[in-house]
RNA sequence: GUGGCUGUAGCUCAGCUGGAUAGAGCAUCAGAUUGUGGCUCUGAGGGUCGGGGGUUCGAAUCCCCUCAGCCACCCCA
C-alpha cells in the first residue's frame, strides 16, 4: 500500500533460504539454547574460559592446514580491499591461529571453550548443513595424561548435565594404532588404513578387510590383523592386555597402551562409573592430526545416530603459525546430532515461550496494577508475560495454550478488590485462588512450586 | 562433487492413460460463547500445482533445464 511499486506480484521476491542453511523458530531455538547453556555451564565449571574469533579469516590462515577436501568446502571471496578471505569451517584452525598469536600473554595451560557457527559448502544430508554450530573445548600446553583424563570427565559431566546419562564413551589411542601399523610394516600407509578402519562402525568387518586389500593394498594377513582390532572383546583390562601383546616391540604402541590404562583407572576413580568408558581399538577418527587418545561418545539408546561428542589429542596445534610447539587435547559436542537424538527419543518438550507465566489482561482499567504484578514476579525470578491487549479471556487462554505457558494468572476487578489471584494450571487444567500478599510474596511462593 | 528418488494450501496428502472452476484432513481466522484454553458446530481466508522453458487445441499430469529436500557414494576438524 505504501509501496505501490512492489505490490505487483512480478516485483515480489520469493522468500527462501539457501541450501544447507536454516531458520530456527522459537520452538527449535528454545531447546537449542538450553543445550548450549548447559554445555557452557559444564565447560566453565572445569575452568575453561570463553573465547571468540572472527568468522572471516585471511584465506591463507584457513587453507594452510586444510586438506584439498576442506579447501573445496570453504566459502571464500575477495573483499573490497582485494584481500583473499575465507569463512571458518571449524573452530580448531582459528584456535591454532589465536594461540600462535596470543600464547605469550595467555600462558599455559590455556583452557578455552568456543561455541560458534562455522560454514562448509559441502553437500547436504540429514543432519548435515552448510551452516552449523560447534561447541569445542580444548586444553593447550599440557602434555600430561591429566588433560586426557579431564577431557573424558568433561564429556561425562556434560552428558549427565544434559540429562542423557545412558551413554558410552569410547576411547582409543592413535599411538596404539601407530604401534600396530609399525609392527605390520604399514606406517607409510597409516592414514589410508585408518580411514578404512574408521568405517568399522558402519561396514561389516569382512567388507572393511576387503577394502583394505583392494584399495589400500594390504596383504590378506595384514588386513585380517587390522580388522582383528574390532573383534576384541571383553572388559577394558582384557582389551588392554591384548593390545599390549599386539604392540609388543613397538615403543609408541606400548606407551599408548600405558596411557589408556591410566585414563581408565582415573576415570573409574573420579566417576565411579567404569562401565561408561570403553576401550575401543576400532575408533580411528579420520583426521591426520590426532596423535594420542581419541574419543567418541555414543548414546546407548540411539547408537545409530553416531558419535555425539568426539575429540582427541594433537601434538602440534599451531605448527603452521609458530615454531613454538603447542600440544593440546579437546573435544566437540555435536549439537545438531544431539538435538536430533533428543527429538527422536521424545525428550524435547515443544514450547514457544521461554516464560512460564502469562498474566491475562482482563480488567482494562487495571493496566498499571498488572504492570506492577508482572514486575514483582520477574524480580522474584519468575518469568511473566503480560498479554498486550484486554481481549476476550478465551482468546488469551487459547494463546497461552498454544505458546505452551505453564499457567495463566487471572485477575479481574473482583480479584483486585479481594487481593487475590486465580492461578490456572494449563497442564493439569486445575484452578486455585491464592492471596497475592505484599510484593506478591504469597503468590510467588505458590508459583515457585508450579514452575520448578 | 557423482548417482537415484521426491516436490500440489502453513502441515500431511488425494487428484485415473493429458480435459473444463485443483480437493480433503489438520492448522489459521471469525462466530456460536463479553469471566475460562483443549471438545463440538457453522462459516471464511489461504494455491505462480517449487521456478523457467518446451510439446499440445488443452499440462498439476509428458519432455528439457533449474532450485530445494531425502537417500546412497565421496569425504568428514
């Protein structure tokens, strides 16, 4: 109307989102933010401090480390000043740059968490988008096994805090794999072998063995030996003994097994839940840069969705940027996967409001009294929305129902006169009349139980 | 990036081998119901049939291109 030139349908632009990019409406954003808050709280409780870095970096900063694959997936452009620029495709490369640039002031150990959006122009799939969020935590500058142990403990606490205590943290050590490959005389083909090995979760052992022979060129015996790792069964002690045997004569391998042993013992001592940490020699993780312990976390109720928290140790984070050696270890929560899992397990309550209480705007000339009441409730820590117009009560209740409010406060002239308030519990359907009291104190006491 | 499947109202879908004004359920809005949501009834709004081009007297229907989604592969910080 005010823009006649855009009112014809020919001039109108179709509203749409780019492939792999998403809108997040309130009912999606509310559980998402809750999860992020929980991760933040757990990270901070262990002493990890927040950092942020720019979404855009000089292209050479990002491409330096990247494989051809990540190069292909990176969003890049030339800015108005002629600079070659890329969008970060993970939070580890920015961390490496950040650490190389600031480690003098930061000192070590440096523990940081970083929850931020990253971009990859890869093909989309269910649960894989071109814009997504990573929730990393890392410890820089600690070679000792204590950092490996703490990483496992953070994952443990995180999953419990999220309310998903039924999970298995699977642990392996690249040193063990390297030791084994050394013994098999395959050190030169390590990354190809590991890539195939990593498929053991998805493919049958026979197929992986076949791939190792045909693609990587292993002998029958070598392939069987590698795949045999996955067949290892029994408790952690039994597996560790077996691994010790298999890596005999390899110093790296033996060191790796010893480190696993320490992690297992400390995890048990700290949590009292030894069953939730399992040595799994078939966990390889695709990445070349892992050099020590590696972690993957699977939900017992939904293992098929894949690892929801993974990470590992790397000996040289920032070698591209500085001569100073910066060893580190860290992991990343798979936010989207975890949300998908919670959704599938029916753990996500669908609400469109972060606020539990709606105050019906009922008596038109009591507006100021409603404002005062709302303020008292908010000050007492009870989120309260005042309906903006004195519409029909039925319409306001309908709105409250649709948005997912926990309760509606109904006060008309009668209630104001009597100093009372009706609390309508939308979930149960019951209703009670309570005294408001000074500063709404009595009302607050009632509501606290309700919204707890 | 490669291959396959799919795309009709906000959502789930129907719509025959090409035929006239494209339908249903749910959802939305209004009313029944000016101090009480979910249930019921009545009514209304809502469609470039993903988009563009082609074949045809005639296309939601057939063909090509394109965009998007799903699945598999590739890969996986």
